[in-house]
C-alpha cells in the first residue's frame, strides 16, 4: 500500500482554492469533466464524474473539515492504474508568506493495479501527473471564481 504526498504551490488565495474543493458537488473547475451525478449529501455523498470515457469516475466524500481546510475522498472505478485510492487534500496559505499564494497537498494511499515493479511505477507516475493538473485547475478556477 504505497502512500505519496504531492504538494503544489499555486498562485491563488487559500480561501479561494478551498471554496472550490469544499463544494464536493461542484466540479466546474475541472475542464475535462462532462457532467456530474450526485447521490446523497455530506460525508458519504458520492459524485459520479462523466468525462470522455464510458465509465464515470465515482468519488465518495470521506472527510470534510472546513476549519482545517481538509477534504478526504475515495475513488472507485478509477481510470488510473490503481486498484484502491484514498486521498486527503489540505489547503494552506503558502509558506513563503505570499498574500495570494497557497499550498495544496494531496496525501494519497493507493494500490497499484498490478503486482510488478513497472505497475508500481506506472501507478505512481499517473497519480503524480493527474494531481499536478488538478493543482493548476484549482488555481485557474480560484482566479476566476466569483466570491459572491
């Protein structure tokens, strides 16, 4: 069960990034997502994200701590080469003290889809690549967010 932490600094205020993440039902900031179907509310709610593939990505909310700007979720039917995926996302103001910057950290526990070393490498590289994109999408979404 590998665990990795992916930390990205983005040019967006932490509060604006958090506002996008904490609304688990709204994925408008993900440009490759088609539509989303929501089942339930609060912890345990599921969102099925339909993109370019036939099978939606199903994510289940497992943790929501607004006061700490942390959210957790699991992914079933993951398009990445993993068989299990649990993520904890934390947003913080950038350590450098930049008034507009923030730091996003994904702590991910996952199992590679296959048993070989190359399966493990492929899983890690895919997770790192996807969450690098997610950080940029969050920064872009936060920059264009209507605070009202």
